[in-house]
C-alpha cells in the first residue's frame, strides 16, 4: 500500500499538512513562553464537559458555543498531532543526514589536502601548495585554533610559586 502524505507514519519522507492551512500559526520568537499546555486530567475534563453540556451546561454558566469551541480545538489538536510525530522524525532524519553529509564532505577535503601536501613534495609540484592554499588552510583551521587556545591558556596559567630559598645558617 502506498504511503499517504495526508496520513503520515513515522519514517515517511512525504508529509502533506495542507489540511491544516486554516489553523496553522507562526508565532513570533518568545510567544510560546507562558502558553499553557495539556496536563494530566485533560481526558476527564473533555468527557465531563461533553457529557454534562446538554443537560447541565446552561445552569453551570457554560454556553453551548463555549463547549463547541472546546470540542473544535480538541479535534484540531488531534489533527495537528497526527502530523507531529512523523514531522519530528522527518526533521531528525534531515538533521542526521545533513550531519553525515557534512562530515563526509570534510573527510573529502581532508583527503584532498593530504594528497596535495604529499604530491607537493615531488619535484615540479611545489606550486600545488599555493594552488590549494584555501583547501589546506580550511582542513587545518581547527588544529591551528586549538594550538592558539592551548598557548593562550598556558600564558594565563598562574605559575607555581618558586620554592622558598634554603634557610641561611
């Protein structure tokens, strides 16, 4: 059975959330701070309101529109959550793929830099060092930075006090 992007499963590479277009929001940075979230007991609340609204809702001061809005938001949450697991897994897959591809790319750069340095030692190939300066520099940058940091840290280390002079007799 072909995968259905409108009903995704975890691990699917195609997810179609267009059915959520009317409710999707993009909050500004920091706007989620302070928003309340579902906690234990929500199922009981939803059941209670649904079961009591018809006979006791008005007497309790709960308008039918308010109970309907609660039911609608619950249905919308169910629909959104249908996509969240597969979407999170897809993001995880994409991030892990990005990391692996970037690592592989760096391995190729390292291999190339080593090759250039080895071939530059051969007669008539010294110009390769200049031609591949950026490649070699990029490959070596983390090691150069680490050496600078170690040197800086050793300068900032307090020197151990010299031993006291021997007593004069």
